[in-house]
C-alpha cells in the first residue's frame, strides 16, 4: 500500500525505496507502470488513487464486484482476470504473460 501511495507522489526520475516490517528494503528505479492486483482491497485503493489505468490484471473478485463499480471500469479497459483470491487459485502463468513492469525504462 505504501508503495502505491509513494508512486503517486514521485516523478518518473525519482527512485522509490520501501522498507517492510521485517526490515527488507526494496528499491524501484521509477514509478510502477503495469500493475497486477492480487486482492480486492488493493484494487479498490488503486481505483481511489486514480491508478486503474496502470492495472493490467486483477483477482477474480475485483472483476466481479458489484458494489463499488470497479469491475465495470476494469472491463472497459479489458483488464485480465488472473484467478481467485487464494494463492492456489492464482494463475501465475497469466500474470507472467501480462508482463507487469515495476518501473519506467530510463
């Protein structure tokens, strides 16, 4: 979640550094451009932040939601359903085919 919020606030030339609760540090050289969301809560946050244009794949629940109309916006953009919410139902091959890109090429 923090990564998404930071990406909104940074420019293409800035790197993004995030540290998780276990102290693992991740550095991205730029703003995420092709995103796959693995949970409905993440998809809704992306929608509220106005970042659905970067989403290329979502979980099955996000595609079928009926209460916040995110699914309608996703379908208009032909966003791919990458499977169920549980890891055993996620289609890893589909995610790889979508070629999610964490950053802008410099």
